[in-house]
C-alpha cells in the first residue's frame, strides 16, 4: 500500500458480486429449517401449478413437507419408512465440495412426508414449519403405510356433464316432436283416443318391438308377468330419489337410454308407415255420366250379392240395456266366486280386470273360450235352436262353425317345451282335431301381450290377429310344426301343406293404448267362431265390450244380437 496516497473515504466495492452462502447441511437447526422451508415452498408451488394446469381451479390441497434425517434425534424417535419418496439427490458439484476423506460426510437427501393441511389459511399463506412433536405424530401415523398415489387418468372433462345434459335435453325435445307429429298423423287417420292414451300406446309398442328384437318367444325374467301385475296398468318408472341432483346408477342409465332408443325407433317406424299411407295411389278421376250409370248398376248388383253371402252387420251400441247394465254393476259388487262354466270359474278379483284400464288374465280368457266351445258343441247337438241352457242367449242368423278352443296354457307348452316334451298329444286324445272347421288359440307373448291365432281348415290357412300389428312369423312357424307333429301322431303320416298360406288381415282393428290387447283377442276369437271374415268393432267400442263381457261371464252365456 502506497503511504503517499490518501485513504478513500468509502471502501472500494468489488466488481464481482459476493459469493453466495453455501446451502449445505450442517448440524445447525437454523440452516436445516431454512432449507426445509424452501423445499416445502417449491413443492407446494409445483403441485398447485400442475393441478391448475390440468384440472381447473385450485382446491384444498395437502401440504408437502420434507424432513431431513440428518438432524440428531433422540433414540425414541421413530424411523422414517423407506416407502416414502425422496427428492432428487444433490448435484455432483455439491458432492465435490465434500470429497471422501474431508472434514464431514456428504449431506443426506431429506425424505418427503405429506402433511394434511387442515388450517383455514392454507390457500392464502404458506404454512409454518411443524415442530418436533408434530413430526413424530405424523411419522407414527405413516408407519408401515405407503404414500397414497392419486390417479387422475379417468377424470371426465370439466364440461362433460353440461354436454351430456344438453344432448339429453335435445334428444328429449326431438322425441316429443316425433310423438306430436305421429299423434297428428294418427288423428288424421282416425285415431280417436287422447294424447295420454297415445303415450301409453307408444311406450307399449316400443316395449313389444324391443322384445321382438331380443326374441319374442323366449321367456325373460325381466319382463312383466301378466298374472302378477296389479289391476291398474302402470308403465315401469326409474327409481326416485329425495334430492333433485341425485344420480342414477350406470345400469339404470343404460336401461333408460336403451328404452329411449327403442321408443325413437318405434316412433320413426310408425311415422314412416303413416306417411306411406298418405303417399298411396290417388283416387280415380270422376267417371263420365254413361260409365257412372253402368258402375252404379254394377255396384248395386255387387252389394246385393255381398248382402246375400255376408249380411251387413249393425254397428255396436254404445251401452247395454238398462236392466242388463244394472246386473253388470251387481256382478262387480259381489265377492268370492262369481260364475262357473264347465271346468272354469271366475272370482271377483278376476272379474275386476274387465274394468277399463286393466289387463286380462288367463282366467277371464279361458272362461270366455269355454263359452265359445260350449256354444259350438250346442249348435252341433241341436241345430234347430240354441237355448240359453247350452250357453247361448238367442239364435244367430249365420251358421256357427265347428270349432275347438285351446286354453292359454297350450301356447306356453308348445313354445317352451315343444310337442313331444310338452305331451301335447294328450290334449286331443278324445277329439279329432282335423275334423274341425277352425281351431282357436289365444297366444301370450312373454307375459306382456295377447294375440289371437287360428288354424282354419276350411280356408287352408294359419291365421294371426294382432291389435298392435307386430310381426308374428314365429307364430306361423310354431303352429305349422304342431300341425305336422299332430298329424304324424294321430294319422301316422306327414301333414300335406299344399295350398296352405300364412294369413294376416290388413285392416285388423288396432288398439290405441297399452292395456286392451286381451279384450281385442277375445273378440277376434268370438268373430272367428261364427265364420266372420271381418270385424265390426274398434277402439271406441272397447268400453261397451268390457261391460258386455262382464254380463256374459256373470250369466255364463254369450251375448247374441236378436
């Protein structure tokens, strides 16, 4: 130093910044706490940044605290579990600062322990460093346990619920528009019921279509049993919850989605059928007067021939006579067994199913079929008159056919067990089935729908009459196989199906709700037993026919127009 120069007033500052203090582990608790705080702050910021990036707004997170095992601890302090993950090791530069053989050993990387952040200010400020007692309690709680790893791979998108809700609302709106459109088309084609009955008709048709796709003739335990349903018809509804925001299970949601798809498919098919009717051939142009006169003359001649062959039937009345209607009311008030005929009987609970809005059971249909069979047998024994004692109220102008009636259990055995296993040969042990004019068969499809079938030996055809106009190919197949097996059993030769056809009527009466199929089936069989080729009833006549059937069952005789 030159003693000639004056010393500077202020000390000279170095051009290079001062060397930062080495952050190595020492045995000083202050240095250990400072490093622990920095690691803790870095871990919290990293976790918060990651969750905000991938999973949206921040939530209440757990605090991440690293505790070093280098600090001295009493012998009673529990050891840190080896399963707890540790931060990355120190760099090679830090290891070079303490080479082997130096004054002190290299620092040990501190393990990481998750401390649940229970403070209310955890989201706004960083938590303070826990003391030794807190560390010991957390270490003892995490002894012999693994750190919970959260898997967010299956988390839905944040807008997934709103998107699903909007899609469901749009599809619901489309279904309502399709229902309204089909209702208007049906109204223009003569649909007489209200919109409530139309909705039950749509749901019922969708259920039948779903059953036909799964296999109409195969029994399923999930379908409704007609013998065990309550009197009032109710569509299946989803499980209700006390709160509006409760969610259904996945199986229930899948079942509802499948039912909505079947309803949309049924609506689309019915709309196409209705529009196809509007696109039919246009009416012919008006005739010239000379040709019109010829047509009128020919028409009058044809009507005379038609009236001679098939007399025109009078439309059904709207109600029973006063005396008979009062008798129907009295039958409904009785209790116990109401009526007996042959081997059949009907109780008050069975008769209540003829009240509008209820399905018919086996007892009602079998009792009605026994009346048809008794009327046919009485007409053979005494062709001149058919008294009420033989099951007929008064004579009918047209000829009664020689019919045979199979009970509702015949189809169940034929469908599920077959001819041999079901022992159906015993059903015709005392009769010659092939000498009959018509064989009447009520068909129960999976305990959810009634239809009428017939083996018409006069017309050489197997007939099926369905008030829902569903595809019944399996009915024809089953009856053909039964007819061949019965002929082989009784006649010892195969049945000759030459000129035999499968017959379905184009203008069969259609039901407009989901519970009148049994009444339609009974009326189909009753008209076939009299050799009728057409049916003179429709949906508007069903209330009258229900009360008339109550009168017929209560008096054990069929109603005949004079």
